[in-house]
C-alpha cells in the first residue's frame, strides 16, 4: 500500500457518494483476510464506497485500494468521519466519541474491554445498528449494516440529535469551572 496524500483522500471522497469508514484500530482479527474480503464484497453488493483504515494491524499488506475502496494506515477520525456516510468500528471509547461528535450513524463490532459496553449503549441510544460480532460476520450482515447506515432515516436523525447534545456539553469548560470553584473554596476555608 503506497503513501496516500491529503489531496488523494479528498479526491477519493469527492469522487462519489460519501463513503463508509471502516476501522478496527489495532484489534487482532481472527481471520483478517476473510473479514476484509467480506467488507469488500458487502461494499460492492450495496454499491457503497469505503475507506478502510488499517491502524496498527499487521494485515494492511493484504489490502489494495481500488476505485471504490481506499485503504490507508491512519487518518485523524475528527477529520475523516464528518466526510462519511457512517462508520463501522471496534467500539473503543475514543473512536465511539469521535463518531458521536460527527452525527454519523455507526456499527460496532466489539472485541474486548469496554467495547461491548459501548456497542450496546450506542445501539440503545439508536445511533448504531445492532452490534456485530467477528465470529458471525458475513457479507450479508455487513451489507445489511451498510444499507442501514446509509438509508435508515431514524438512525441518521438520532445520530444528529446526540451529536448536537454532545457538542453543546462544554464538558472541559464545566470541569475546569468545577475544579476552580472547589479549589477556591478549599483555599478560603483553610
């Protein structure tokens, strides 16, 4: 896989309908070649374009970009996700938060740690399709997922509503204000 420039990424994105972003970060897929082949076939079956972000996985050498699929090692989520139709990912807290901020629907295929929690919670909030699982992935389940991400108006609306709430929280500012208020109170009481 060669080096991909920002101009190349922008050219791909603007060359058709918004793509689906797919990233499993550094998660160790049991059968990476089979999973990535299913992803390619599901994208083809649905007529959808995709950007596969390989992350730190050892499987990137098996992926080739073509006219409808762009493969790359890494790209900032905050930059890429707003330019997509939806995101299929592993469910890490950081990736989940990045998708939430963009207002795009998602699908999560959790592996370990907190990922099953985020997969279940995003489904409960109505911003994600039912969680996927690597051992039961199929071309059909991925194609159904892609169709939902690109065509389900309720999923898209829920994602936009949650993004608005998340982006208006001002969590950092509120936390700083809270800490400063309590530090000031501690200093005054000493």
